[in-house]
C-alpha cells in the first residue's frame, strides 16, 4: 500500500515538531526517515500510525484519506523503539494479541503465531516471557507481533537503537532480506546514517520539522542538497571562505562555482569530506601548483580499514581531517606520522552560498 | 576502604544504643499495647471472648456494619483511583498538579473536620438537606453517610499508589495494544490492569485497613446509634465508656487481628511489587550478552 502525506503540521505547545511536511512512499518501498533528535521524524511516523494526530494536513493510503481514522483501524504494524512488549504475557501471547482482540478462532491463532515464530527464528521460545529474552530477540518478537495482524504498512521507530553494535548489523541485514521477501511498504526512523543508507531504498533527511532532502541513498550521499545534509551525513571539513567571479577559494585554492559570477565577494562555505581528500608527497605534486595544499600531519589514528589523518595546512590554525583507506596508506610514498610534510589535493568539494551546490 | 572497619568498630557502642532505643520505642508503643489488647481480650478464655462478640446484638451489628461499609468504600475508591490515576498519568492538562494535590486533602484534613463538612453538605440543615428530604434519602446518621465518610478518608490510598506505577510503566504498551486493534476496554483488561495489579492490590489492602479502623469522620456522621450506625471502632469506644472492658477488648482484638492480617498481606504484596519493578527495569535494559541464538541464516 502506498502512503501519501500532504502538508502535515504538528505543534507541541510552542514547539513546531512538523512544518508542512509532504512525503510520498510508493508501494513496496523501504523508506528511512533520518534526522537528529527533535527533527520530527518520530512524530511523523506516529502520525502515519494514528498514534498522534496532525494539526493540519492529510494522510492518504492508496489514495483514500485516513487522516481521521483511529489507530486500531489503520492496519498499520508499529514496532516501538523499546519494543513495548506486554511484559506479563508470554512471547506466544504477545504475538497472538492482535488476533485475540479480533476474536480469531484459537486454531487459526496458533497456526499464525507458529508461522511467525518460524519467520523471526524464535521457534521454541513461545513460552518465554519478554524479560527472559535478549534485546535482539525482543526486537524480533515486536516485529512478529506487528506482522501478525497482516498490516498493509510496517512502521518501525528506531528499530535497532537499543541494540549493541554487532546484533544491530545482523538484524538490519536480516530485516532487509525480510522486507525483500514480504515486500511490505515500510518506513523506519533512525538517527544513524549508516543504518539508513544500508537498509533503505529511499532516504528522507529531516531537520527542524522539515524535509531537507529525499532520494536514493547514493543520490543523497553524493549530492547533498543543503549544508545540513552535508553536515549530518558525517564527518566533514568545513571551511569558511569567500566566493567571487565564479570561484570560491579554499585555503587559496580556487574551486569553480559558476552559479555566482558576480564580482562582489560573498561569504561561502566549502565542504570537503575526509575521504575525498588525497594525501601525497609534496614533491609529487610540485608541478600541480595551485591545486594542492601544503600541510603537516598532526595525528594518525588507525581505525580498521580506514586510517584517519589529522593535518594542519601551513599558515593556518584549522585542522583538516583526511581519511585514507589503510590499504592505500601502506602504498603511499610518505610515512604517516606526526610532523611529516604532505600535500593535500581535494578530489571533490561542495560550495554552499547557500544556493545549489556545485561539484568540481 | 581501610577506614571502614575502624569506623564500624568505633560506632559499635553507638549502634547498640540506637538499636536498643529503636527496639524499646517499638516495644513500648506498638508491641506491648497490641499484646495487651489480645491478653485482655482472651484473659477469660476463648469462650468468653466469643460470647462478648456474638451474644451482644449491638456488637454483632457493629461487626456486620463494618464488614459492609468498608468494602463498599474500598470498591468506590478502586474505581475512582484507577480512573483518576490513569487520567493523571496519561494526560497533561491545565490544573493537573492542582488535582494531584487535591487527592491528598483527606490526608491533611482531620477526619473530624471531614465528618463535619459532610454534615454541612448532606445534613438536614445542610446545603443539600431540602433536596434529600424531598427525595426522602437519609445520608447523615445512616449507612450512606458512613460510606461517604469512609470513602473520603481513604480516598488518596488507591490513587496515590497507582500514579507512580503507571508513570513508571509509561503509555507504550497501551499504544501498542491500540495499534494492534484493541478497543479501550480490551486495552484496560488485557494490558493496563495486569500491569498495575499488585500496586492496585496494595492500595486496596491499605484502604481496607484504614476503612475498617476509621473513627473520627464516622463518629461525626453516624450519630453513634447502637445497633444502627455503630461500626466496630465506635462500638469499642462505646463499650469502653460503659465500663464493659472485656467486651470492648474483644471487639478491639478483632480490629487488631485485622491489622496483623493486613501487615502480612502488605508484606507479601510489597515483595511482588519489588519483583515487578525489577522486571520493568530488566525490560528496559537489554541484556545482549544473553543473545546466543542471534539470527543465523535468517531468511532461507
């Protein structure tokens, strides 16, 4: 089932949680609402579920207006952030709950619950109480319970937020495969960009109750529409410079920016991702003057497959983060240690004026 | 760490004095009076004790009245307490904190004042007196007055017990039930009530003990008519005033016995409550070290 959110606004007292948000979720999509806390992503999810009601705007399912429909009639499966399992019920009865309140015959309930226990790989644990399960298991019980009512849409609020790192990665891959198998329109909320990018077909980045950008993971990552998206997608070097005559300057290195052809200088911000900067020996780029920056290494931290190098450009107080794949770092002609002189070449930079970005 | 044994050793005489003091106070103020009630009640044997209770029709009526008034008051409190606690714990509205403070009024007002207030409202000369006279309903100096007074003084016990428990549990389980298609009553019976059952029982036991023992407010509204509006505590006092000490002590021993039963029930329920709050804590924290099964080969 497709979801169409139109111009939804919601305030809590003076706080505007959602500000005229519109969103389309096509049938069968797995969509991530990504944003910092307070960005309105959970509020939007709860409004789609009918657990919260919007001040303005409408929600449609397959073209039918369901804005005023009560949560229990929406046929939405909701997985809560802390799972909200019924503590006094067994795993079996938790999953059966939605069928029991619909007065389904016992034989049907048993068959359905057994099937779901198999689906979420919890066969034989039906008699346990939630308190006797691990976090990952509880998460899957919550999922099975939501799926038991054959929902048309699955909504998940920070589904992996409370799990430790290893279980999180396993569950997320598992959920992706499950989604591919049952193909249900699903929306999940997360503040973890890695989670959003790995799992979702469409990523929606939210901030201050508004949608900043919406698109495929590649699209959003490679073409951030706003400074916020750029910042939020992690680890980025920001340089406050100027733009004039179609060029911005980053530590004196010109970066083309034809969107601003005017002679009058304006403030601009230049964003460079650590992995889009290249390190080389100063001699190797001597003939490419004006495109690379002389700097010294301050710190080197190896973090698995990535080596993070902190540099300071000569004549500047600013620190610059450069990520080098560890494999590449081994082949470099330079010794990565504090004090080494290096040349830094940007492969890609984005300028925000804040008009649309331009990529060199 | 090194100083710890030294401190303990130094304070040993002090702690001995404190323990002895505490035991002395408890013994003198609680154990000795309670024991003397039972001693006096049974001093002439169980037969005499039973006779004092069963042979006097006024005493019989007082016991019967207490056994009917208290449960009605407790039932009213249970319904009110659950509804009020749910309102306060689940919703934010103007005047909410004022309402919570008002729940406590019966604790801070002297029961005698509460009784007088009820007389001023429901008495023959009271605010609603003419209306009640016209309806031919008798409240003050009658059974309904006793229920009203008892309900008033026990009002905070159930609601006060439930508010913190409901707030700790949070609304998520109820919302989950709604999103799974449960109606309001289904949510209440299947999710809310099982979650608060021990706290509710605790409140009920406390309210019942207080209802059985209430003297001041009931004294004012009852008119203490022997064989009609005397409850057990009123009967104890009346017998005592009439110099019928053995009979008075016999009724008193029933009330004291009830207190002991309450004590045991309270102890058992409080242990369950502690277990439940540990459960809640466990449900919030996620012990992933227990995750042995993982999700191997999840989708075939």
